[in-house]
């Protein structure tokens, strides 16, 4: 059974690229263009095990606030945060989460996801 992940990215081409790569590599991928959409998807699909979110997004919260909300509400969900505009330190992201700077290689994201889900961050 494929592992369900949620990609949260407001840039459609970036979101489609990573979502397609992950789907081609065996993940069940759900997509959101904002934190608000992401929270609605997480509520509707309890099988999601990992959230991959950009920091800079429009809407009521950015990716850092989203990752904090996910950790508080769904503690078992793993989190990877990304940005091309800033580096998020370990104090800014939930414990046990990863930060990956843009540009990233989709293969590196898939490996990071597999590592987090296997308990080796």
C-alpha cells in the first residue's frame, strides 16, 4: 500500500513537478496550494503520514506555522520544510522535522521522506 504524503506549495509548476516524481516513485500524493487547503486535506485524509511544505505561501499561515499546527494536531505526521528564500533553523521547525533548501532534487526529497518514515532522519 503506498504511503500517503501531502505536498504544500503555492507555485503550481514546482508542486506538479515534485508531486509527479513522488507519485512515479510509489507515494500516494495529495496536493495543496496553501496551508488552509493543507489543513482541510489532513482532516479529510487521516492516512497522510508526511507533509512536505514550502515556507513562503499566501493565506492565513506560512509553512512554518503550518508545520507547527501539524505537529500539534497530528503528532505522528512527519514534516519536511523547504524554501528558496531563507534557511529555517532547527529552532524554527518542529522537533524531528527536516529543512531542505531550494532548489532541491526530487530524488533527494523522496530519499528524505523514506528516511523520516523509517525513523532515520
